[in-house]
C-alpha cells in the first residue's frame, strides 16, 4: 500500500541514490549507453516514467531495474543476443518492473520485516532476529518470482505493441538459460527457472 502511494518524484530520487549499485559490477560504457538509450526513445513502453538505460561492462548475463526508471543492462547479456526482438524483450521486461513499481515494493516489503522484528524482539533478540530474517528472505524471494512473471507478460505486450516478433521473449529466456549456468531449486531462486518461464 505504501509503495502504491509513494510519490513518483521521490521514487526517482531514490533510484538515483541506488545508481551506485551499477558501479559494483563494472564500468558504465558511455557509447553503448547512448546507443541503447537512443533505441529506447523509439519504443513505446506504455509508461509515463522517463526510462534511462545504462550499459555496464560486466560478465554477468543479467539486467535490473531501479526505482523511478533507471535500468542497468550488462554487456554480457547484450553480447549474447542475436536479434532486435530479444533486446526489445529485455528492455520491455525491465520497463515492466519500473511501471509496476516492483523495486519500490521490494524495498518497502523488506523494511516492513525490520519494523516487525523490532516490535517483537525489542531490538535485542538474536533468536527472533534469525527467525524473522529467514522469513523475510523467503517472502522477498517469493515476491520477486511474482514480479518476474508480471514483467515477462509486460515484455510480451511491449513486443506486440511495437510490431516485434513475440518469440523474442522466449529467445531471451533461452539466452538466460545458457548464460546462467546451473540453477538452484525454484523455491530458493529470486528468478523463476528459465525453462519454466519459457513454458509459461
């Protein structure tokens, strides 16, 4: 509820503060960033957010969205792509996270557990802290998988809206399946298994 009513201008500022996360993975490639940002201006993402894409030099085959419209894409993922539709799928997926306010929801969800922890333990019980901490992680992971499914559907809608090949979404998941190596059991993963996403 808090996330839904959180002012968008404050959400954008929060995203700016989190932008430093990108530097933990690698250096921002300014030239590639300009190219992907120019491409994004040609796509209708069906959002009022001002989306800003950043390309980071990294071996991680991944991407993530920050609150307010800033989106980080790693070069390893882009280099694995073979078509325009795959890239638009990725951009649409991350735009979905932004439009549906998934990042801000996750932040507030995590903070809610800290509040409950302090209320129950009085701020000094290590046992309760451990129990609540575990529950917090599992609940956050469950929410993340739900968010991924919603963003997957959003990406498909972006492809159709922009007259792109819908198969780009499936091809994107196939790339993630190859690039991600072995996956831990779905119940413990922050992202659904790519094979399950393809089936869906």
